C-alpha cells in the first residue's frame, strides 16, 4: 500500500488590509428638522496565493483520479460615499446616497458610480410608508479572475451521443443505457480576466404599521434586476446546452431557448472536445461566465406580537413570509427574456414561511422555530404526461426546531437544542429514482440533538 500511495501538499494564503474614515452628524437646521450627513472614505488591498502539488495539475495528472488548481493575484480598491437624510416636512423624509468605487487590477473593471434615493412617509406615529430605489455594482470574485487551470473527474450523462444513437434524451434512459452514455470525463476550468463587473438596480415599496404596542405588521414589494451576473457553468449544464443547441430541447423535453448558430451555442461548442472516431467526450471546459440578465420580483411580509406577564414571563412571536412572484433571465444578449420561475431546472423554493416563538422568565429561555419551504418541481416532468397520477410539483416541507436555555450563573449558560424536532424527512420525488430521492434543496439528516455550554471569562 505504501508503494502506491503518496501525500499531496497544498499551500494557501490570503491577505486583506483595509482602512476607512467615517464622518457623520447634522449639518444644519431645515424648517422640518436637521439635515443629517454621513460620509466614508475607504482603501483596501486584497491578495491571495494558492499553490498545489505539481503532480496534480491538470497538465500533469501523475496521481490517479486527482487534480488541483493554483492561482494568485492582488487587487486594490478605493471608495468614497456620502449619504444625506433630508426632512421635507413633518411627515415626509427623503434620503439620498452616492458612492464611487475604483478598482486597480488586471481586469477591465475600472470604476463605478452608484446611487440610491428613498422616501419615508409617516402620516401618524404608528404608520410608516416607505419606498427606495438603488443601483448596484459588484466586481468578480478574485478566484474567478486569477485561478490557474484546474481539473476534475466526474461522471456525466452524454445526452447528445445518446440522442444520435436513437435512444432519446431522457436522463433516466440515457443514464441507464450503459457506459457509452454515462461515464467519467475530465473537466477543466480557469479564471477569466475578461469578466465584466455585475451591475444592477432595485426598488422596494412597503409599510410598517404598529397596530398596538404589542402588534406590528410590515410588508414590502421588491424588484431586482442584475446585468452580467457571474456564474460557473458545470459540466452537466454544458452537456445539456449542447443537446439543446442541436435539437432544440432540454433532456426532459422542454423547449431550449437558444438556436443553433447563436452566439451562446457557438460558445458552448467551443467548450466540448470529442474523440473523432468514437464520438466520446474527451474534455469539457467549464469556467465562470457573465450571464446577460437576471431579475426577480417578490413580496416579503412580517407579523410580530409580544406580551409580557409578571407571573408567567415574557412571550413573543414573529411570523415571516416571502414569495417569489417572477424570475427572469437572459443567458446571452441574443436570447429573448425568459421567465424561469416554474422551470423544472429551477429548484428555488417559490415561498418560505418562518415562525419563531420565544419565552423568557428570570434565568430561563425557550424558543420554538418552524420553517416551511414551498413546493418545488419534480425531477422528470415527462412522467406525469404518461402517468397522470403524478403531480408536477413536490409538496412543501416543514420542520420544527426547539431549544431551552438557562443562565446557571452570570457567566455560565446551558442550552439544549433539537433540530427537526419531529424527525420529518424530506418529501419523496418518485421521478428521482436514486438515493436520497430528491435533487437538492433538502436536508437528508433527520433529528439532531445538541447540548451547548457557554462560559464567559470577564
């Protein structure tokens, strides 16, 4: 065993040095109140170095089925921002923000100016109506830019080869048709200094209402639009795109948005190499790309209630609900805007509900927490077409957590916590036939019990 084993060494270091100066206060009085001001000046330098054993680099691969990556670079950033709070009249207040960021590195990201504005209207003390608009800017993460070539081995489904051989495109069929269609492929990836910065804008509108001293309500509607979002294409995504570009359909049979010969499909074709004799995959070239557009719309709402008693302690409850109304995207400029919220490939929960109930009295505290994840699409939408008894979505998933704690002394606290109190397991997707019988988004672990002791030294 020693003769065919070895040790692989990695060395990594990252550094971040930053300084900032903040000045805030009231500038002068206006008829409706003071004009408030805050300003900030920042400077920072980030760098990292990642060195891997030379034997596992993708161009060497001396160690069986193991590859690695290297990388390193530095980035300087300078920024200045200012914010004003402007009382217009007794019931209306405005806010105005502006910021300038300057980046100094090897990328084409240079500088950005972002701004925001908001209004707060309070017709009476217990009700606040608010709205806000803002622009945003984000430079690519450093390893997306500076990473050296990396490699990985993974088992993939060769959808297009399966289609050419007349077996269809279903993941279930192709994935179970032998080693010609599901096999291990070498995938490489590398940082892209040509990545653009992510930009965007967003706006929200809503209210906060203190109905009574114990009860309050809040609700907000939001819209967020992002351009040139950086995302990493996986090997599976690339192979599904290859099939879609050549056939017009995803593996599950739903229409594919890009046409053969489009800029996106040409880019996909350049990421795949095949053996000209067997047509088997020899390499997939993954990596970060700039998506053209990503948008989302939704609502958030919160209800809070609390009441205090002398005899039984203090009680509070918070109910939070969020619901995604729309998700849209454009993977490339030549693609029409698509609404993808209900796509089978999108496993984001459309809704989430959280309930938190707290109790405290003297040295005792207790919390009960409920988390409800909304429905998600089934793995293979072609199944309900042949078997109508199958639903097209998986039902919601609810878990309960509970904890109780006691301050034994001023310095010692003990807490007993139970995660997934009722040992509720994820809903089963009958179209996903391999363990754990769902694609992702759930926790396969059942009930967990934890005892925690905290001691403060002061």
